[in-house]
C-alpha cells in the first residue's frame, strides 16, 4: 500500500516572518543566527536592520577628536568630535550606507570664527583617520600607519535595547570632510561588529557561570541578605567579574585583529612574527592607546545602558570606577531611593538563567 502524500507545508508570507523576527530584541542573535537560517531570513533580517536600526538612527559612528582652544584670542575651550548617523543610501540595492554628522546643518550667525572652528575640526578629523589603515592595505602604507587603532567608535542600539559599542572595521569606507559624510558597506560592517560582540558575550557568560558554579555568587548573595556586606558592595562584586571578563575579551580581540592583519599582508616567519607581535603590544605607546580606547568604549556602553546603576559610574570620572571607594557610596544612594522589590531584582540580575548556559562550542574563530 502506497502511503498518501503528505500535505504541503504551509509557508508564511514574508510580511508575517518580518513581524515575527522584528519582535526579537536580541540584535546579535538576530544578525548572527537568524540571518543564517535561509535566504528568506537573510533578506528579512537585513531589511529589519536597514529600516529599524540604520534609518531610525540607532546606529552611530563617532570620532573623538580631542580638545583645543578656539574663538577670539584662542581662549575658548572646545571639545572636537563628529557624531554620524544614517543619511541616505548610496545605491539602489542598499549595499552602501551614507552617514552624516548630526551637527552638519547647524549654523552660527554672526560668528566670524565659525569657519575657523570648522577647519580645525576637519583638520583633526583627517589627521586622526590618516593614522589608520583599512585591513586591505599593504606595503609601505600599512607600515606607516596604525591599523590596530580604528579612529571611530560604533554604537548600535538604544536605551530600550541595550546599546552595544565597538570599534570594528567599516569596509569600503570613504569620508567627505567638507560635507561631514562617511559611507561604507554596512552589511560587512555589521558582520565584523556582531562577530566580536558574540565573542565578548560568550566570555562574560563563561565568567558568570564559573562564578556561579564555584559558589562565590551564592556566598555574596548570602552575605548581603545577612547584612555582612552592603547591597552596593554585592552588586559591585558581581559587576567586577563580568566587566573584567568583557575587558579581557576585548584585549584578546584586538590581538586577533593584529595577527589577522599580519597574516593577510606579510609573509613572515611564524616564530619571528610572534616575537614581533608581542614586542609591539608590550610597548608603552600601545598599552596607553589600548587602555584609552577600551575605557572610551566601556563608558559609552555604560552611559547607553538602560540599567540605572551601571550608567551612574562614568560620572565618577576616575580611571577605575568599579574599584573606586566612591562607587559604593554612589550605588548605595541610588539603591536607597528604590523600592525593595526593585532592589532585589537588581541584586539578583547577575544570576544565570537556564538560557544563559555557556557552551565552549560557541567560541568564535577569528582566523
């Protein structure tokens, strides 16, 4: 007897799948996992990011250009920078996005120094970018630049959806300093951005799991409930674990970048290559620049967080807020203003859920 044919599988319209995927608030998972399911999901996911992230202004590319003196007599202190948001698509297929500085359209009436101010900003901008080399640069251009130190910082998300910050490459970038515009291949940029975000998240999960399995997390919670340590101290103890793991992961990522760059552009002896890399990253200049870059990204993530406690820490304006004595007082004052139920929720938010179990197979291969 021949089995009856199975009914055809129902296929939902693309509009329904769009609405379903659009409900996901885990942007790294949406881009890294859902987008890989099939061609249809890839197109839908890219459409969601194009509309909801880029066009809605939830992706930002910023340049920290330091400070200087401007105005009459050069006595007015000015912090220079450019903060770029999506402006338009450079092509019909929406492969290249154009971002523009949010202050491009601002004008200063009756200010004879405005143009001088703008020239100084553009000069600082181009000078900082000139130090950087895209990953496809070779030869003398690569040797004379700082390919390990991107001049921009990328942030994606909003206060409602945890903002993520990184300084990954922007493939095919071009800058028009006069128009304060920048264009790049945004899909490749998001690939690089979320690949490193996933690596960092896995490192944080692994650290949290180790803290949980070792019993240290339970001991901290017990000490808080028994009044042996303050709630603020307990919260800071948990944060140190996750933030140290995040910091270490960022350092590992930067070394992956340098190794990948050398592998792509130079034919060096493996032993000599390793020696040169270690001698390079151990220099005082590299350590100071890396520390400044990591601190800038950390503060941007904290300030862009919907979690009130972590967003308070940059206000301390110290090198290591999590270990500064003022941090406990600041957090304690904030907790005193909150309802007990909210306090309990915040204290327990570092505990792992069933969905947060770390798997070593999730590690990202950067080679």
